[in-house]
């Protein structure tokens, strides 16, 4: 069944005439996703791989003749907030923000407005999400044939702070015969629209999902939030975690960030060591080796290895 | 972006928060003049972007202008944690009745700014929060609604302040909250905030950090304040490797490469990517007994020249004669382009790619084409069926002359 996406899920691409957005649009169309329009101010009347381009989201909605479910926002950082506000105010409920380096205040404003309007943001600084065999929203997994190779439908939900590692982990789950229900690149920034804990209720309600894998990094309190969520909710879903960036705990690395903006360690609780201890104490195993993930999931699901 | 104390004071002052009649000086003569203008005992403080000034002798007290000049001369010459001061701040030694703490910072979990106020200022706030939680008031702010004074008042009142003390502290905290938002600060802190004998409040020290991603929209205001935007304000002096990689990256808009070697002292060169992949691989190398010579990131489909440039810089590092070229599965970056780049780097440095590249593990887009090129030069490669952990282990084993096993039993 997957979460957030479905067979007839429709979305637009904001900033569709940009180089990366053109590629992403083709990849999504090839995968079978329903990209019903694109927006780049001043480019109305063009087409990108057959997708009509509009000046405003309003025009795209009007052309579609009804509500559009989602938008992939790929505009430059200085314009990202405006683009997301435009999507939200035009009734779009799922917004994937691909853009990197958006100021934190702008992200926080988008997220607050989305909350007020009952919309959800994935990202920023992410590759989007994929429901294998159903819909791919964003650059996640790359070209359709590559995405199909790494992502086969199955029983595990994947959430990752790294876009590339979403595919790496999903590929290993696919190879192990477990498959993926929905994989979400949640974004690498300090503030993101949807955290692990905020997505858990959706996976919880999804019959297809039997277990969860999270990829995590130093920085932020998202893992502590997940632990709290588990303690407050009687979740049926086992979780396996992988923590990258343990080397950042070294004294010499203090105050530096690696990989993603969100890896900046602002307090003791943000360090890899502290997070691993917290997750383990809550019954969420943190595997040392990335390739231990499939076997660990099988063990928790009671599937023969 | 971090600010020097004297810059933070200017920002605080501009936001309407009272500060002392401080002087920023770059010579002992200027310091003497500032002390004369202040007239009375002064504090001379080193202007460096590092902590521990007091311990290092970077903060000194003077009774006379001559003494102020003398201290300034010593402090201007004093390196603290590898940082040379850009000047000194000459501050009147204030008659303080009470010290407070005021700050506004991001609460990532609430996704909102949070105000913090305490009547136990001057000391470490985390310690106060732990030992005297009733002395710390907190309150979150909306990102969309205007900031109202009452929100600051509630936070101040939570600590038990009342009377004119409450009203004066409220004004400071509300202004600090607006400053944090208007200037995109990740941290806006006044510690200590002091109440003087006449009841007035004044910021004795301020610590401001602006989000790097937001600097673009504050350029004009920063220039007006005399902030030197060409000063990189790094926590440490970038190495030659770091500077060279940065220059190669800047010369070509296609793709992104990054390289760091601060804190890395090993012999295995890492040409790795992307963000999360690099973190995972660096850990995997270290956990299996390998010693990385550097950290790097390849992403966004760089050109052959860029991939070559990164590999050459890594190979030019002292003590590095092998590189491991590894990434998580790529969907945007092309495998064949990276393969061509790293082989070219070896050839241009007169090295045999088969000997120099310990392992090539980049699965994904255009992998067949990439593997063909690697075959031609006899470079060992593997596809996605070999995990990142295993690939890292093979590289470590090679550099240790087969000393570590490839299946992950760390030596």
C-alpha cells in the first residue's frame, strides 16, 4: 500500500526548467509517476518532456482541473520559501523540497505554515521519496531503470538523512529479498519538514510495512524524538538503525560539520556516541556495519536469513 | 558565521540594547585613548574567535590609561589556541549589582526559536539549567507571527523577576528575540547581562553567530557595521590540501568536490562520496584498522577534470601512495566519469593506476562503462554486491600488505 504516495498521485515540479529538474522530471515520468505540470515564472507555454510549464501554481492547478497532490521544489535557496508558500496556499498537501542551503528561518516558516494548512514537507536538502513500483517523487534512485534495480516492493520502510544512503540501504534490502514499502530521503538539514517520529505514525498505519530502517548522523535531536515517540506509543514496528559519522566524535573534529549541514554538533546529546547509547537503550539496535542491516531486519521480523 | 565580541556588541547596540562605552582598538595607543575617554578602571579583552581567553591571559584589568596600553600591547601579541587577535576591546569595569543571562537560539526539535533567561548570569548556562532549573525561563516563538513583548515578559517572569527589573529585562529579551530573527542568528546570547547600581541594564558581553546560509541577505548591513566578509573565520587555518581542493571545485560549476584533512593523520587517501556515503566509508575504514589521510566528498556529477583534481590532491599528500575510490550507489554522479578522473590522476603523477587505486567501489549510473575503463588499467573494482564496509576493508588490507582481513575482523 505504501505511505504518502499512490498509483494516481499527481504532482508538479517547481523550478522545472532548471537542469537538475529537467532530469528529475524525465526520471519520474519514466518510472510512471504522474507529473501534471511544472512552474517557472516567465516560462509559461513551454514543455519539459511533454509536461506543460506555467508561471504560477494556480495556473497548473487550473489546467489540471482539480487539486494536485504534491510538488517537488527545486528552486534556488533565496526563492525556496516563496515557492513552498505558493504550493501550500494552492492546496498542495505534500511538498518535497530538494533545494540545499536554505536559511533555517525560511525552513521553519515553511514548516509552520504547512502545519497550519494541514500540509506536509519532506526535506529540504533531500532526494524525495519512492513507493517501489507505484510512484517516484524526486530524484531518489536516479533514472527509472536504476531506481527499479535498487527499489523493489516489499516490507521495510526506510528513512534516511542521506539521499544516497537511502538507495544504498534499500538496494541491500531488495537484494536480501525483503524489499521496500516506502523509502524517504528526509533531508540533511538541522530543521526538516518531517522527522523520523513524525513519519512513524504513517508507517504504523501501513499494512505493507513490517519493519523500519533508519540511517542517521551526528547533530540534532531527531533520534531522541524517535525514542520518545516509541516510549509513548505501543508500536508494532521493529526499527534497525545505522549511525554514520562516528569519527566526528574525535576531539579534533569538534565544531566541524561533515556530509550535511545538519551534522553540526551543538550539544553533548548530539554526538554519535550519545545517540547510539540512547537508541540502544530504547531497544533500537544500532548496527556497526552497514551490511548487517538486512540480516538484522530479518532477525527482528522472524524471517529466515 | 562567528562574530568577534566587538562586532557582536555593535549588532546588539544596533538592536537597541544598551551596551557599555567600549572601544575597539588595534594599537596600544588607541587603547590608551579609549581608557582615557572612559576615565576609570578598564578591562582589556583579546578579540579572537576562540574560547578560554581568560585562562590564556587574554583578559586583563587596568587602573590607568598607561596600564591599559601596556596590557593591550601584550594581548595584541598573544596567540590563543592558534588564533591571533584582530584587536582588543577596552571596556569600563562596570559596577555590577546583578548578572543575568539572556539568549535566543534554535530549538531544532520544536522547529522554533527559543528564548532563554536566567538570573544566574556570567556562568555556564547548561550547568545552571542542570543544577538550578527554577532559575532558567524558557519560551518558544512563532516563526510566522510578529514577536510580542509579552512573550519575553513571560519568560522573565518565570524566573521570578518583578518590578522595574522585570520591565527592563523584558525590553532587552524582546529586542534580542527580534535581533535573532532579523539577523538569522543561530545563537544570540548576552552573558552577562548586567544590572548596574542605578538600576539600568547593560550587555557586558555578547556572542552572536549568523547562519552561513543566510549571510547573502545581510551583506549590506554587515558591511555597514564594518564586518570584514573576506575574513574566512575558520576554526583553524585551512591546509594546502583544503585550499587546493576548494580552488579546483570553484573553477568548474559541474558537480561538487570537498576535501578536509584537519585532524586526519593517516596514509590511506580517500576519494569518496557522497555526503552520507563519505561518513559511512570514513567510519568503515577506521573501524577496520585503516588510517585515513583525509576526508572527501564527491557529488552532483563532477567533470573528469574535477574528479582528477581531487584524486591528485589526495595523492600529493605526504605519505599517501594509495587511494580508495568509493561511494554509495550513485544515481546522478556517473561512475565512468569518476573512473576516468582517478585513472588520469594516477597517470599524470606517473603512477600505475592498478597499484595506486587500492579499490574502486562506485556502483550505479554508467557503471558498465566505468568498469570497462577500470578493466583496461587493471584496477580492482567491485559492484553493489560488495558492501561499503567490505570495500573499505579490502582497501585497508591492501595498504597494510594483507595484514588485515577483508571480511571485517579489524586488526
